[in-house]
C-alpha cells in the first residue's frame, strides 16, 4: 500500500484562489446562461481520480481544462450529466418543461453536445482569467476534452491520470428552476506547491533530485506531493553542490546521465566531500547497463532506480530514508 498523508485542510493561498475562481464562475456563468448559476462553498479532500469515479455510480460530464505555460497539469470538473443537459439546453433557449423532458431521457443530443462544449470553452476561459490574475507565473488554460463519463468508460477517458492524486473541491451546483446536484472541481495535488510554494503537510525529509529532464523532475514532485518528502531540484552538478552547501538534504536522487559530468563522477565527488558523504544517494536512469549499475553502487550509491517508475516503486525505495518523527515530550 502506498503511504500518503490525508488531510482535509486546504492551504490558505490555494483556498483563496479557489474561492475567487468559484465567485468568478458564479458571476460569469450566470451572465452566460441568463439565469442564476451558483456553486456552493466547497469542502476539500485529497483523493485518487480513478477512485472518485469508481465510488460514484451514475452518469457524469467531464470538463478537462489543461494548464500550459509555467504550470502543467489538468483541472477536472465533474458534474452530473443532468446538469450538463440543463446548461446546454438553457444556452440553446429551451423552455424548462422541454429541459426536464431531456433530463428524463438522460442523453445529450447533437445540439446539446454543441451547447455544453461551448459552455466548457467559456468555463475554461473563466478559470484562466482568475489564475492569470492570481498566480505569480505565466499560465494558459485551455479546454482539452469534454465528454460524458461513467464508471465503465472512466479508465479509457482518464488514462494515466486515473491513478494520480488530486485535491477534490466538492460543492453543490444550483441552476435556477432545477434541483441542486453535486459538483466537483479537482486540482492536481502538485499545484499546491507549484502555485504558491505551500505544502499540504509538514515536510520532514528533503530530497535533492538532480536531473536535467524537467519532465522527470515534475513527475517525482507529483509522486511526492502528498508525502513527508520535500523535493528540491537541480539540473546539473554545479547546481546540486550549490544547494548542498546551503540546504540540509536528507536524500539525493541522481540521474546517471547528466550534462557536463556523469552521475557516477558526481556520486564519487559527493562521497568524497565531508559535508555530503553521509547523505544516502539513489542513482536513476532510463536504460542503464549492468556495468553502469555496478559502477554506481561501487561509487557509493545505496540503490539504483530504473525509469520510468511508479509512485509505489519510488516510495518503496525511499521510505527507508524518511526521517522519523520525534515523539512529543513534556520538557
């Protein structure tokens, strides 16, 4: 079982961002639809995306808003299919009686599909307007996909993201004239640190990831977001030693193939330097030879991890190096 930390507390800056996003969505969607559109104040919980779908029967509609620019990831909005029918029908100017008949049928016709797709584009643009105003770095938000979804189709639609952890902001959605339904907005868990440098939980163990692949560093950050490990990154040996001089690092993940200097050479230098020689080091590589693995271990690496690896595999290898929490004392 993967060890993670569970907490329903949303960090304050992210909470403020979510509140601003919901307020803006309520205002602009009300204007877009021409009738009251209200998302209630949400509760926040950490959950795996695929498990959310597995634990909820019925038919839903998924809006996948993709983050681009400095920030990466996907914001998933999941609402009841009946709400998607309401929204598309209101946009098309249907009367309430006709809308309720469509809800009873439980299907989006061709016009309804076009209507909810246009709403999803506008919805993603509204989110972008808030994030651009609130976040310190450049960001774009575009509609990636929008589609009906249920338990049977979820794995194919969500693909690799189904196993990722998200912050699920659970609310109620009220569209004037109709019954209130559930509404869920899921932010990638790594956005907590990426957006404002906040942490969901106290981080007791600092991990220096030295890798010139920003994609691989981002994956490791995502895997460790809801754990006791804090990730610090460097792209080369020079950056790594600069960090090691300033920070108290408890574990090093070192890429075998680095620009300018090989990981084995860097490992040897780390093990010869008095203030770094005692730090556990794990070498990582995509296609290592048996010789490279042996040289890494002889140079002082404690373990070798082959890319690509799962979150489970990563935690299996590094949990032994996690700092133990000190017991509370009275004096």
